[in-house]
C-alpha cells in the first residue's frame, strides 16, 4: 500500500493536490516548494501558495534552491518515500530523486492533455491559441520536461467566459481528484502507462512581457484570447497617448470594417469599439489605465476624451516613453 508521499509543488495549481492527499489520508512527512520570492510593487519576500497551505496545516516545509544538490538528495532519501508527487513545482527533478520511491512511482499532475502543451504555462497557451478544450494529465515522471508515459487523463472544456485564472482553478481541482484516483489504481496494479507520441508534442514556455502586449493587427478573436490568457496575471495591454492601459475584458463582434487596426469605430455608454486585423471588430468592456483602478471602457473613454477616429497604439510600440507593464 502506498501511504508515504514526498510532495513537490509551488503555485496555486498545486494546492488542491496537496489538500486532496491530506484528505485521503496519505502521510506527508515533508512538503517541498520553491524558496520565498520578492513580489509586488515593493518586492517583499512572499511564501509560495503551497508553503502557506502546508504551514497552515502544520506540515514541515523544505524550500531548496536546487533539488539536484547532493545535500537535498540525501535529506530526501532519509524520508524513505513510497511515492513522489509533483504539481507545478518549477524545477525538473533529477533521475536520482525519481528513483527513490520504494513503489517505483514518481508522478506529475500537469495542466494539459499531453503531449500537447508541455512546459511551464500550458493553461495560458491553450487559451492564447484559441483551444476549445484542454485537460489534466497524470504522468509517470522522467528527468526531462513532461515527456513521461501517461497514467491518466481527463478532458475539460474551455468556456468563452474562462480566463487563465478560472481555468486554472477548474483544472487544479480536476487534477487533484484524478491524482487520488490514479494513486489508488497504482496500488491495485490497474494502470498501464501509455508512452506519449513525441511527434505530436507542442510546448508552452513561460509567459514573457511580449505575450502581454496587444497587437491591434491581430484579429479580434486572437486579441480576445490574448486578454483572457493574460488574466489575472500579468494582464494584456496597449498604449494611449504614451501611457499603458490594461485591457481586462472584451468580446469580438460579428461585424466587419475597412478601418485600420486600432482605430476607434464607436464610443458607447459602457464600451469602446475598435478595429482589429483582417477587418474584424473588438468591443472593449473593462480597462485599467496606468496607476488607476479598473473601470468600464465607457468611463475610461470619457475621462481620456477619446473620439471616433482616434488610433490606439499597440503594446509593441517602440515609443521610448512606453511604460513597462507590470
């Protein structure tokens, strides 16, 4: 019977898996997470979501800079883990660590239907690319990036109202439920690992500054996907009069235009209608001007004295006054 789990996790996505293991009665002698990092405007050190959740429940937490170091490997070996569980940890585990569990199993909870979207940001890239479904995979770990055999998968639709935050919450709980089911199946020997077809692999690298920059020359649908993929972090934005404006909510319209991308087509009570690439049209609903709170696009256009015919700048503008999005 598998009971003694060495758990590795960092982000909010990993927290439901940690809690599911506790609720199911597994023994977690130690929870491993990333070290505290400086975050926010004042760069104060903040514990990871997994560390907060673990310490609230009285669990011992380790925060190694590198899990490949000999000192950590010796500490981990002293715990005699029966299984290793990883969820959104942020480091690749070395082979020496993967070989430690007495059951032979080291498993990962990944937020995509592997082999699609291997890497650090599968949720954001699935939305950005306009996918209509994604899911979670429990895989047997290898010492390479998300390449191991698949143990279980579950599909999740991506709804039009989903952004990266809402989809992450759904996938995190789905992954936690599937993790417990898979561990129980491993105990009774009813799981047959299925090798991934590496020829079908796609990658989801970490989100960069460039990913958050709106390009009005893209279609309205692509811009809508970009906005949802970048919400709640870091937020997608554009420039108006040299100042950064985040776009939090928008929707493509079923109409066409021959105006240049970025041109303001109409100003309505609560929104701004803008031309995008390929003659498509986008309705801006909620924005956040630099150093201001979120507001309706209607409130913004009145305060900014926006007029029909004005042209909004891409976030890609090379204007030296352009602020760095945060």
